[in-house]
């Protein structure tokens, strides 16, 4: 950190560039939410809102079917990342929320279809919870990724 007067222009420039770098995006390939953005990009870091089993028209996919829901969630994550020039191999951290413990094998099967390279697996947390925003949702995943 610089305490000299000569560093003031650099501090101001850094702050301005940091603020300007933030982009909030709702990709057209995903349903359009109200009250939040699917993707927030800050420089080379991407934050994804929790993705659920909704298609681009906002319809729930796979009601009662954990495998179909998990695959739709990963397709949504993939689409969100691609909208900012990233991909599934650049996920740094993933948090998964599930409402049914018995869905774990279906989630793992879908995860292994989409996250195929052991060298790029993200840090992950899985939380069992009593419910999500819609009672038809069985899984929700949020993620932080890098842009290569």
C-alpha cells in the first residue's frame, strides 16, 4: 500500500476501473428473472446466481425427476458461463442445494456428465435443505468461475 501523495492518482484510477468492470447479465439462453441477474462479471471473475431446473421459457423441467432437473441445472450453468466467454472447466467454487437426500446419485451422475476433467473439478459444498424457491425444485446450484 502506498501512503505517498504521488500514489493518489493510481488509487483513484484503480477504483474507477474496478467499478466500471462490473457487468450484470441475463443471457437470452436462460429464463428472464425478476429482481436479480443470472450472471455478474467482475473482471475475470464470474458469479452465477443459483440455477434451477427452468428452461429458457421459464418452465420447470423434470418435476419430480431429480436426474432431469440436475441435467437442466448444469445446462443452465453452462449457458450462463458461455455467455461471458467461460466454461464448466473454469468453475472455481460450486454450492449445491438439494431437498431430497435420495437424489444424490442422480446429482452425481449429472455432475459427472458435465464436469468431466478431474484436474479442473471445483471446490464444492452440498447442502441438504427443506425447500427451495419453488416446491417443484429439487436442486439449485450457484457457482463462481474464472474467465480464461
